[in-house]
C-alpha cells in the first residue's frame, strides 16, 4: 500500500471499517478515552492571521525517524493511519506535494469531489499524462521564470517558489482557500519550514525501526528551533502513535 495513493474510495479500507467509525485511544489531552478519527482530526481550521491559508503537514515516520522505505511511505502506514490521512484530506480545501513525492508515490486525483492537488516544482518537470493531471485535479506551483506549462499553474518567486506568496496566490487557480494540507516529502517540508508557514503537524509514529538512510521529516532545511504545542496524542492496538502539533506563536 502506498500511503499517498489511497483515495477515500479505497475499497480495502472501506470494506474493513469505514473511517468515520474508526476509533483511537486519546492519551492527551485529558480526559483519556475513545475518540473517532473524525473527532480528532476533522476540527475546523482558519486562515492564518496574515491572510494566507492555514498550512498543515501530514506525515508518517518510523521510530528511528525515517519517512521513506524502499522509495515510498507505504510500508510505514496502516489502515488507521490511512484513515487519519483521508480524514485530514476531507478537512482541507487543497492538497500540496513536492515534485519528488508526486514522482515517487504516483498520486491519483483526490477522493474528495472537486478537491485540487498542487505539485510544487522548480521546473514543472513532472509526468502530466497521469490521472492526477488528466482528471483536471492536478495543478503546478512553479517560479515565475519556469517554462510555459499546459496545465493550471500558480507562479511565485524566481528560481524557486516563494511559498508564502504562492499560498496567497493559490486562490487565482483554485478559488477560495482556507486551509491546505502539505503531504511531503521531506525537501518540500524543509522549504515550508524555512518559509515559516507550518501551522500544524500531523505526525504518525509507525512502531518499527526502519534502518536505512531514508530522509527524516525535513531534509535540507536551515537549522532552527521552531516550537510546537502538542494538541493531541492518540494510540491504537497496533502500537501506532498519532500526534497533532500546533505551531507555538
Ligand atoms: N512518510 C511520509 O509521510 C511521506 C510523505 C510524503 C513523501 N514521502 C516520501 O518522500 C520521498 C520524496 O521526498 P523528497 O524530499 O525527495 O522530495 P519532495 O520533498 O517530495 O519534493 C522535492 C521537490 O519539490 C520541489 N520543491 C520543493 N520546494 C520547492 C520550492 N520552494 N520551490 C520550487 N520547487 C520546490 C522541487 O522539485 P523539482 O525537482 O521539480 O525542482 C524538489 O526537488 C518519496 O520517497 C516519498 O515516498 C514520505
């Protein structure tokens, strides 16, 4: 299973237990007890105070910090983790991924009707013949000086995408945007961290030591000590740990 490829119409997941009925055990905040994935993750989000959309990052990591096993995130995930990912997708207006993730995970169109997915790239050199783009759901986010491209495109910055500006300009292509979910990978996460636009981190800890040299959550960011507050910590019977962190402002 490839984490990013799953759509809300995924037959495997829905056949076993619909995600709105899945429950996890809340350890923090008190009181401890059962919560549905929707209660935990379907919370309302607002635009950031400076006018740009709210930005959440959603990732799964091994216990030793790897986010990539054999080239994708699939081996780290589980049905409950996928339910978290899909519930978060339902709660946001737009999905964003780095071009490396789009190339590695082979994203299809989002399962939520009408939802758009933006691929961030310096050049737009991604396969535009895949369903993500032929369905009309995919669009590109590139610098002003990137080549002309045959799909919807948001342009901001020169050489690299100016991410704060691109977030403001998303509305030119996808309409009103209150919140976006960034789904990695580590180098795109690093760019979001460097731009200081990460409002929320939804991080699942997969109960495995992955070994190898897979990138951690961010790869290549400037050193910083960017603080977050723990919004919740949930567990399940498979020893996965589900955390939600909000930027300390
Ligand atoms: N564990 C998880 O939850 C998870 C989630 C997502 C992905 N992954 C894994 O992560 C791996 C991919 O990660 P990655 O770090 O190699 O790649 P990535 O972060 O997905 O994408 C990096 C690319 O994004 C583009 N990019 C990022 N910031 C940019 C900016 N400010 N301006 C312009 N372009 C920008 C560049 O594209 P160009 O190359 O086109 O210039 C860059 O090469 C895959 O193996 C995937 O399976 C894991």
